[in-house]
C-alpha cells in the first residue's frame, strides 16, 4: 500500500483529490494533506509517505523548494508535481531535477492511477535486498543514456522495444531495417546496456506485466497476451527465470518485495 501526502494551496482542489479519488483501487491511501510546503515538511518527516503529490506554485514554500529540501535531507519520498499547461516546461525541468513525474491539472484519474501503479511496482522492486537486482527505473536510465550520446542504433532498438513490445520482435529484422549487421547491433547493445536483446525485451515485457498484475483487473493468461508473450506457458517460464517465482506466487508475495534479476544468457534467442 502506497502512503501519500497531498500538498496543494487551493483547498477545493486539495479536498477534491483527497475525497473523490478511489485511492484503495490503486493500492494507495492518503495519510495527510497540507496547504503549502512549509506545513507539509514536518508532516512528511513524521509520516514518511511513499509519495508526495504537490503543486508547484504555493505560498511560503513552493513545490520545487519542498522537493529540494526533502532531497537534501535524504528523504526517499517520490515527488509528483501538479502543474498547469502554463507551467509545463517548468514541470519538465523539475522532473529532471527531482521528481518521479508530473500530472497536469485538472488531474485525470486514469493517468493518476497508472502513475500510482508504476510507483507501487517500483516500491515492490526496491524492497528486495539483493544488491545485484536491477531497479525498475533502469529502463528509463538506459534510454536516457542512449539519447544523450549513446549509439544511435541502440537508441532505436530501445525505442522499438518500448513501443512494440506487444508484437513479435527480432533483432535480425531491426538490424535489416537499420542497415547494419546483427552481430554489430548485438555487440553494441551489450556494450551500451550490458544486456542482450532478448534480455532487454523480456525485462521490459515483465515490467509491463507486473503493473497489470498489481492492477488486479486481468487474468494471468490475459496479461501474457497483452504484454507480447507467445502464450501463457512461455510467460510463466520467463517470469520464473527472472523473478524466480510464478506470476501467482508473485502476487502472494508482492508485499515482501521482488525484483528483476539476472542479465540473461548470451546465447539466448534474439527473437521473442
């Protein structure tokens, strides 16, 4: 269960968020709310929420200053900014500096729900003690590195996986489309990401499947179909390979925390 604190100076918006969102549906609960950052700080220190949902512009202590103060204190709470279209670029910069994400006002409940499910998955993943486990946020870091000076072909592969993971993908086809050899592309993937194509694809699909499992809306075989696995059996095999439990056991043990592990086999098939 995610614990949230909502920080918003407009009372009607703050009370609306607290009272009208079905927080339990997203495995979350609001443990406190405040009209500005100055009032929120002691509350956050005391209640130790997982997520702080905060407006950017507020009197006394604004959302950016609040995020910086929490970061300086080493507080692990994830920051989600509430922003208007007029503050959009400001919010994007804020995300790069400190925040987990941002939401545009008025808040869309479906978008909020998807964000909370992602943060819940990250919390579960981060709870495991294994030092070699790869955090959920690794994907965005790999993509950002590729976009900022990495091999352009590696960037293309990562973007294709992120966009088309539901489809049958092969490194051979991607290499042909990019006009490079499979061996070259496979080697560059290894050099830039530390993973094979098959491992990257499997882990990205698993990340999407975990979000769906936590949502509790679909059956396991439906999730397998929605996330690009060839069939239920293959989904369970890949799930066990990286998480060492079945999808059903994952749901039962989720509160204890699990993470994706393993780098994949160098000789695994490059088609999934």
